[in-house]
């Protein structure tokens, strides 16, 4: 039979071809006799033809029945009301090829290749009428067909996944690859809470971890035989026919604790890196030392991530209740009503610095920059602070179309705690700007995203 032929090609038993599995689902479709007979070219109750295909039924009508345990999984058909010489048959959908026929109505579906089939019953006036029939379209003369039961079988394997990047990180993304996956539908998933919840599900094999808090996550690849419920949130109770890959655990950890550095010229002690930086800078354009970009006066709520989501909802409270970067047309402040008391001192509202540290004032920035060998980007990096050119995140999206980061690797902008009382419609605070030619104190719109370097109180 066909099963033996496939087995010979593969060189192994299908039951030994772990981890491949068959998945089946059965759906009962009652097809009008006249329609089915016409579609298949048969004759219904031909003149002087005393045959009736009967009414076909089965107890195996469970939809999305997944066969994944290596056991036998038959369908068992029964017929009633039939007249004439009858046979049960399994027909390949689309081609009409008869895959198997018998008098018992018992078909072991793991013996047949994955595909879609119609199981049915045919009645003829004599046994000889079925001799040599290999395709349903060969039926002729006196015959009648029952209703059919639609059978769909899937051979799926979730595959084996591998991370192409480090699986322990403080920020950034991880890309995965999968081998050996089989199935008509495939999805990647990112799990958390002990692998009981799905954070993301889709066809993209790259997961961005900057938007998630520190913790343990797992990545999985799934192959589906049937439809996919994208809204499913419990991977331990996924519906449908599926098989999943191995899990790869990703650990998002806190950046190494920052040290401190003291400028002997000013006697002031600072953190040795920007907030959110992975390391002390090795160059002015060291991407691992850029760190976060904060909106002035806002706490560490997730908006400071360099690729955080955006929103144009302007809050009236200094705790917005979301982790999105607030941006809108001509926006100069992320608050609907300016609050000039944010970030004022070590106990200031929304102070993002560690205990005992705060944002420097504009005067403290100027005193620091005056001690550098050169008043430019190189002088800023060669100073004890080793400042970087981490760029600036634009919030007035009408100009550029999105809240993107500008100037990274070319210039750096650092917030001070010094608020400027507005005399016009724009809301500013003072900042330090460093570039290839100069260092200067500059007004910056509070909605913009700037670097933060903390000074000891």
C-alpha cells in the first residue's frame, strides 16, 4: 500500500520518525446526495437501479483531534439505510484518488500521508462494478454515494530553535533560528511567568527586550496543522493541532552597578556612566555607553528606553501611568501643565538617580566643562566623566514623522535640573550640549529625550 511505499522511500517507519507526529481533525459534512453524485459523475437512483449509498456516520467527529502519542488513531465508519453491494472508501480530496476501501469502515489514518480526504460509502448493483476502481470518477452505471466525512491530517514538528545572540543581556534584541520545523502554519512566541503567558506571538524571530523589565523569558517555536488563535494567552492550553520546539531561556538582567568618579579639579563626584549605560565609555561613540534618553522631569517608567513605544496622549500628572515616549506636533513639554519643581535635588520629584545622587544644575555642568582640556566632544570624553555623544530623541513628530533618535555618534545632550520659567509658549530646561566643535549650555524642550549623568549630592 502507499504507506509501505512511503516507508520504503524514507527508510524508516513513520511510527519511528520521532519527533514527527500526525495530527488529524475530523469534521462531519453532510453533502446532499444529488449534489455529490453530480459532482462525482455518478447516477442517482438510475432507472431500474435498486441501490442506495445510505447515511454515513462516525463516533470520531471530534474536531482538531491531535495524534501525538505514537498510538493508533483510526476512524470507524458505520452506514445505515444502504441498499446493494457496498464498500467504505477513503478518497483524496482534489484528485478523487481512492486511497483505501474496505467492507468494515475502519481506517487507520496514520498509515496514509498527510492530506485532506473524504471518507464515504458507495453502493453498487454488483461487486464486479468496483473492480479496478482507483479513482472516484471511474464509477459508472448503477451506483449511489452516501454523504461524506471530511478528514484532514497534518504532520507537524515544532523543530529545534537556537539563539543567534547572547541569552543574557541588559538591553537589546535576540534573534533565533529554527531547524526541522514542519507544518503549514508556524509561529514564534515569547513566554514569561514560568512559561504560562505569551508576551508576543508572530512570524518574526527577533525579540526586542528593551521594552520588557528585568526577568526570565523563554522563546518557543510552534508548528500548527490547523488554524491559529493569535489571542491565546496560555501556552499550556493552546487549542488546535500543534507541536512545539525546545525552549530557550533569555535572562534580562540589570546593568552592572555603576561606579563613581571624582574630578580632582572640581572635587565633585559623579556616576561613572550615563543612566542606562552598560559600561564606562571606551570612546565618545561607544554605543554600549550611550544609555537612556529621558524626558525632563520624568521618572524611570520605561519611556527612557531608546526605542520605547510612542504616544500622543499628554498627561496632566507627573506620573503618566504608561511607559511610552510622549510625542506630538510641536510638543515642547510632555505635561499638559508645566511643573518646574520636578528633578529638584536628591529628594526631588521623579529623581531618576540612585540614592544620594541627583541631576546636576546648569552651573555645575559649566564648572565641570571648564575643567576639561578642550571645550569639545573629545574634551568631554577625555575628562574624568568620559561623556559620550548619545544623541537626542525628537518629540515634535510633525517634522520627522516619528520620535526617532538624532545625532547619536555625533553629539550628546545632557539634562540639568535647572528649569527655565517660560516667557513664550515653549517650555524649556537647561542642558549641556557637546559636539565636535564646542561645549555649551543650551535650552532644550522638556519633551525631548536627553542623556542623564548623576552627580553626588
